[in-house]
C-alpha cells in the first residue's frame, strides 16, 4: 500500500519593523493555493513544492495536498491571515485520516500578531494531529530564525544552502529522501537545534564567493557523511525581526545513537561562527555604498560591456522593504542618466492613472514615496506611458525557475531617459523577466536599478559590467543600531558585551 504523505507550504519572512501588516490579500497577490491545485501550479518548477511533487512520484506516495501559501515579506501576519492558512493545513491533516508522513515548505522567520514562533506553533499543532511517530520534515530558508520548538516537533529541518536561494528544489528532494528512509524503517531521525547568543553571523549566508558561509557548508557536507548524521543545516537568521529567537542557529537531524555527536557538531559550527564573527561585521559595514557612489559609477566611462546594476538593497521587498523608496530614482534623474531602467517601484495608484491614460499618453505623476516619506518623497515628473500589462510572468531562473510571478497591473513609465517598471504588487527583483516581460531588454541598458540585496545576483551578475549595492535609507538598512529591539533575548552579540557565544544559548 502506498504511503500517504501530506504536502504543504506556508512561507513568510516577517520584518517586524515594517508598518505594513500582512493580510490574506498579500498572500493572494503571490499565491494562496488549495489542495490539488498545487500540482499544475508547481509541477516541473524548481522550488520546494516542485521537489516534493517529483519525490512523491518517485517513491510512489499517495500525496495529500493541503495548501501552498507564500507572500512577499512585510510586517506581522494578521491573526486572521495566520489562522486561516494554518487551519487549511491542519484541517487537511485531520480530514486525511491516517497519514504516514508530512513534508512542509516553510520559511522559518514568520511572525504573526499572536505568534512569535509561527512555524514552531504550526509544527506543534501538526504533531498533535499525526502523533509522535509520523516522520515530519520541513525545508527552511537559509535566513530562518529557527527555534527549539521547530526542532522538537520535526524530524529534520533542511535549510537552503545557497544565497541567492537557487536550491529549494534540491532541499525538498533531500528532505523527501529522508522521509522515505524513515517510512521504510532504515532511519529513525531526530532533530537537535542549538542557537548562540548572536544576532548576526556567518556573513549573513552569502555564498556567491568564497568565504565564511561556504566554509561552514563544506564542514556540514563532511559531517553529513558520518554514520548516524542525516542533515546538518546552518541558518544565519533574519535580523529585522524583534522576537526572542532572532539570529543564527544549527540544526542537526540524527539517528538516536548519534545524539551526542549531533551536539558536538552544533558546538563546532557555532564555535566557527563565533570565531569569525568579525567577518560578518566587516561585510555589513563594507558591502554597502552611498547613492552618490552609485551615481558616480553610472557616470564613469568604461570599456566593459553590460549594464551597471545598482542594487537598492535597503528597500529590498524580499526583506520587507516598502518597494517604493525614491532616493536612487531621484538621484539618477538629477544626474541626467539615460538609457536606464528601474525594476521596480510599487505605486498602484499611478499604475491606474497610466491605464486610464493609455499607452503613448503623457501624464503628471507623483511616483513612489507614499509609504514613508522619510525614505524619499514622491517623484513629481512628467511621464510617458510606454507599456501596460497584467504583470504576470514565469521566472527564467536560476532562482525559482518556472514559477509564476505576479507584479499585478503594471505600467512602464518613461521619465527623462529612465524607464520605470511601476507595479501594483510588491515583489523582489530576482529574474530578468521583471524587465523582459515589460518589453525592456536589460542587457541593452547602461544602468539597471533592482530592488534586491542579494537574490538578483543569480540572474543579473552574469550580464552586469559592475554591481554596486547602495544604502538608500530604506527599512532594510544594515545599520542595526537603527533597530529598536524589545523582545530579543539579551545579552547578545554585537549589541551587548558578550564574550561567550553560549551565554543563554538555546539547545
């Protein structure tokens, strides 16, 4: 008889410093999909749900599809949003009758109006339904603020190992393979989590060049080859979240007889993160440049081919940024930069204005800057409507290849020598289709502005002549002194005088 396996996704990276609550409509703007509708949406894609679908086919499971929910990062989920989506998954588990296993796609940094550890609460509720012996695994984002409650209720936490996150599919396949071994009696996995007294660490998880995170992952690869060690996951944490659990952690899935060794592995990796903590500080301080530096790079004469990519990292929607700050656009206009394109500015009212006027019309706009004018006031200008669309496209990848993205009703507005992709749904710029789907060839532009801090590199680094990451003063600023923590465990490095990573450590 085929094993019955529940498959579900519930993802959100919550920036608790955002003034924008996350609602059900925010999920609908990206995706909120029930039951079997998950299959046509994700089969053949390179994300976690696609990995679980393919694994169910490979192992001959009878999949029970609950729901798939994912929203652009923003503030805490409203109670209604959390309970509605949570209950879709829990109700599917209850109605399924006997379940042999559970495979989840989670983020690990979800916060709601009522839950600081939402994924832990979800896993705990599922565990009460399925019982203590049913294998349950979850993929996590590399930037998860993972918790002891998550580890206590899951048999494995399998985190991404790339940043940009281009391995969601592979991590789901890895998690599913462990489930299959557990179902057939070959494994009896348990999960251990350890978290040091650190707010930041491991170079924030960057893997695009040699450095601390890649060294840590190489060690994890070696540990995973040891008898009794199933999965070694390194979570670097999501800093912009005021909860007790924010920061890096290590999760080790192990066999019962290897519990001691799992603890040693946790300690060895934490010791390495602590020893190299100054590398994280250095990367944070030196990675960003001023907007003026970005403009200087745009003006500089060069024989190099390809566009200059200005990454507006502190207004990154992928970290809860408002997606409508204007300092970079304003500076480009003031500098007279031409043959440039901006992807994207969130301004649904201006999109509607453009749609009423039609393609070819010239309109007076007050673009962007509507969420928080302290991060840049609206740009007042005359704009020509170059293109209108529904804003829907499929990612070319490598990140989330084949997955549908939805910018909502979209207008391309030409202001001076700059084309601005103006959107109705907040979305991080991770794919060339952000421009290509709107009639803009990014390779042919001299300057591209992307609202992203790191994920854009997977698609844009290969075409860029240079990348400049700028701090425009947005909500995702790397300057953590701007963040007012109230719930965060203390003492903690680097905010306090901590000399021991295990001071108040969670394990």
